[in-house]
């Protein structure tokens, strides 16, 4: 149950598009590690604008972990930010 304490201490927002294979990989990774996250569909123009304000780019996936922005599926950086030991 210690993992549940780790999961709950992070606010995670994921920006993806339906056709992005890296987005699918990111969501599967978070699900595998039981990390709760808020999903936002970056194909929506309003969400694109919100995402652009955060990272100054239109690439996906973008993951916001407690205000730290990671563009792309960078497994090592995501693990570090979420305290995941692999």
C-alpha cells in the first residue's frame, strides 16, 4: 500500500490526441503503475491553447506533474517526477 501514498501525492494532467501512439504508451504506463491522472484531449482547440501556455509547443503527449512539464514520453524523467522505481 505504500505505492498508493506515492500515487496520491502527485497532481498529474496528461494532454494527448486520439491518434498519437506515444500518448497511448504514456497512458498505459500510468495505468500500469496505478497513477491517477486527469486526461485532456489536445485535439480540442481550447485544450491546445491551455497546453501551449504550459509548454510553448503543440507536440503530444505532454504531462504536467505537479507543475513540472514533460513533453513526449520520457520514461526516465516521468519515473523520477513520480517517484517510480523500476
